[in-house]
C-alpha cells in the first residue's frame, strides 16, 4: 500500500506512510538539500548555503567543529558540480 504523504520537493514523486518517514528520506536523499535543523527545503546547494549563512540557528558563533561539519559538506558538493 502506497503512502499518502508526498515528498515536499516538487520534483520528487515519492510517497510515505508518515511525516517522519518523509523527513528521513529528505535527510538521506542526495538530490534534496534539506536542513534538518530548521526543517527547510532548499532548492539547491547554493540556496542551502545561503540559508545556513542567513539563519541564526547556523550562527557563526557556534563551535568551530559544528560550523565546519554543517557548511563544508555543502561547499564540497558545490565544487563538485562546478
């Protein structure tokens, strides 16, 4: 039986039995730029980086390890695409 909750990304047609299952999909799916900290769908890597830079939940005053862990993966994906 197919789930009733469609992925919130417009171009993704997967359906899930629960909201939590959809969130796990968005976290694991490389094609989705999803911020689990803020529950925000971003259009692409650039939008995700801009979101992180402009949102207080991703403050530059966080510990160095947390900042590097959240922003560097995005930058490396961007460089890979260029």
